[in-house]
C-alpha cells in the first residue's frame, strides 16, 4: 500500500466513524504510522488517542462506543 492509499483508507475509517475526514481534524503523525506498518484502523485509533482526544474530549465516546 502506498502512503496515499494509506491516507485514503484512514480518511475512510475516520469518515465512517465520525463524519469528518482526516483533513478536517488536527494533524497527526500519519507518516510515522505508515512507516510503522500500522493498519489504517490502528493508525486512526492512535490519532484519536495521541492527537485528537485532548482537543475534542467527546470524541472518546463516539470513537470507542
């Protein structure tokens, strides 16, 4: 999977969960997740925990339920 394909997949995961895409949210370490060979689902979960939950606490309820 190329990085662009990875980002497209991550965008789909996030969009399906919360109705926003990865480009609508604060930056996350997408390249690092990709280089660590994470799945798009795993990378998105890490982005929630590492970057987005502090700025959007209600995201935890939406993402993990």
